[in-house]
């Protein structure tokens, strides 16, 4: 995490103060559950809560330098502050009971922060898609003019992708909302499943089905995969914006604010820096997926090869994606659209995008498909070479004219027909 790309709420979420307070939250929930089972004297957990302990991360880190164990350092500091009652904390528990359960709490909170941001991005895409549902532009495949679409349709595709990302994030949040308070190798030797269930329920979590000493890491890998797919979707949107903003395309561009500068050398430049930044940050989020997958095959009941990885990728991936979602929503909201330029680029194709309509008309008239294809392609290639307009070439071609009357050729060149189902597609994206 670096400040430049870390939203303030994620900075707080992943701070040492929040980490240690979450550990204490887990310990007290477990303690209260043990009280209910008669393993701990009644009132211990509430008594410690009433002291409103002010945990000092610096003190915990100082203790850790001696004991070389973070949870022991934490418990030592709690004992310093809470006194005699602290001896009842951590009864029958192992470090992973605290670490994995608290990590689940933090990841659930991170997922909720991301979901709220993803909602805002979806809202922005929905507004702009509806605004430009009938703004025609050329669709491109391989970067080459293909057939007409609308700008609203292009944005609706991004909206649908972000909605799928939102569904994946929700599912991953459900998968990760799992803790364990089951002891050293998950056998409840000095605890019980009932204690675990009661403690985790108080925290809003469920017990891991079979925990070993840790919560299974396929759950975490699912979350990081979901984050990476959202980031990849943002990158696809940003890549399109970068293309639309190119000088020779200029169909849409990032909002350029008063006082903004585009280049230290060239005063005329207006660069798609927000979109380029999003493409770069997507690589950072994606980079967490392989380490998360490699955390899955731990040795036997556990090792700690996953621990150092998660201390890095959990804050970095969630914070970076939070920043990306904020930036992407602002990018969409502020996107400057040039419908007249879109129309110019449509017209520059010389109506070649109606070639499929002509092809299908010839087939309808009885011409074999491949033979019809060759007729249309012949007229199109001449137009591309500067030898007449595509529509005129068709009318002048004796093989085409033998099958299609002038009015039948004209009906093939109908933009409204080409876009007749766009509203239905956009409505489906807005609704689903």
C-alpha cells in the first residue's frame, strides 16, 4: 500500500490499530462463548470490554522483537492492560484461530467497501448508457470498422460486465465470511463446535467445514480471483477510452479540467492519463491471483508460507481496486462524448458496414452464400481502393443487378434497421 493509491477507508481498515483491535474482538467473542459453556468465569469478556483497552501497536511490535511471535506479543500486551482476567483469553485456541478469523472479518469489510464502490460505477455506466442509447457509432473488430452500434450499447456491455463482477464479489464475500475457533489442528480438543459456532455467529461469520489448523485457502483464492476480474473489466473499459481518445478517432475523451496540463513539453496535449493509470493498476490486482492460488496447497494441517503473502496482497489488492473503482466511476461520469465525430467516422467507411445486409439479400434471392460473398467483396474491395462508392459499385455490377433492383439495394443501406434491437439489449443490461 502506498498513499497515492490508497483510499482513506482502506488505509484505516488495514492499519495496525484496526488489525489488533480485530484480534481483540475475536478473542472476546471466543471468551464470551466459553463463558456460556462454563469453561470461563461469567463476566470476564464484558469486564475486559468495559476497560476499553487502548492497544498500542508500537508496544506490541516491541514485544514481538523479543518473543518473535505476533499473537503472543499481542496477548502479552493485552495482559499488561487488562490484568488478571486476561489469563482466560485464548483458552484452548491457537494463533490461527485469531489470525484467520480476524482476516475473514477484515476481508468481509473490504468486500463491502468494494461493493459500494462497484455500485457507483454501475450507476454511472447505466446513466451514460441510457443517455447515449441512440448515439450511432461504428463497431470495430480487430480495430477495423465492422458494423454500426451505438455508444450506449458499448457502455451497456461494460455495465453488464461490472454487474457480473459484482455478483462474483458477493459470492466471494460469502465464501470468505468463514472463521475457525477449533484449536491447534481443528479438532476442538479443548473447545467444542458449539463454542466456535456461538463465537463466530457473534462476529457475523460461519465455521469452516473442516478447518485443520487454518481456514482453507481456496476461499481466499476465490476472493482474489473475483477482485482481479473486476479489475480486468475496468481495464477493458479504460482501454476503450484510450482508443476513443486517439487523435484520429476522437469519439470520446476524458474530462480535461481547468488548469490541467497534459505534457511538460507540448502544451497542446490532452492525454488519457486516468485510463492509462487504471490499466496499470489492473496489473497489480491481477498479480495477487497467482500467489493466492499458490497459498492453497499448504503442508498437512498447515504451514505459514501463506502468511507473509497475505500480509501483502490483502491490503494491496483490495486498496488498489478500491482506488480503481473510485477513479473509474469518475471517468465514466466525466467522459466527454462527441456524437458528431462518431457520425463522421461512420461516414468515412463509405457505408461498407452494410455489406452483410447485401450478402443476405443476395442469398435470399437464391445465390449460393459463397458466390454471393464474392460478389459483395468484389464491390467492396473496389470502393476501398478508391474506385467508386460501395453502393454505386453494387448497382453497376451486372451480377448484383441481375438479382437486386435499385430499391432492394437501397433497403440494405438502412441504419435504423441495423440498430433496431439496440434498445432491447440496453434495456436488458439495465434490468438484469
